[in-house]
């Protein structure tokens, strides 16, 4: 069985810390670079792809069915180091709601 890895797509400052712990990092100098990086990514290599909120927003604009809802990789949205836009917490809340059938309390 092939060992799957973890990837991270985001700005330089947001991704460098993840590289230090063995995550494959893909730097998007601008959030608008995210869709190109996503298209070039060999998704079969990854169990999880973490994406910063600014890049995630661009991916939502570019791909109508983003993120993929079934199978691997699992897409996790995380805040960029510049601050949270609350997209990450909303996305996590929605995943939990679908999995458990109940909403998280704030």
C-alpha cells in the first residue's frame, strides 16, 4: 500500500512552519496562484491537503465543485498567518454538522 502524505498550499509565511515538520508545501505567492497549484498537484499522493483561507477563496471561485466531498484527499481550510477570515471555522463546523447531524455550539 502506498504511503500517503500531507500537503499545504498557501503563502510563504503560512507554509514554512509546516515544511519543517515534513509537510509537502506549495507556496502561492498570491492567492490567485492557488488554482494553478491545485491543478498541478498529484492528488493521489496525499491523504490531506491544507489550504489557507485566501487561497481557498480563489479555489471556490475557480472550481464550482470545490472542495471534493468524497474520498481523498481531505481538504482542510486553515487561517493564514495574516489572520482568520472565519472560513476555516465555518468549513469545520459544516463538516462536523454533516458527519454528526448536529451543529457545534459557539
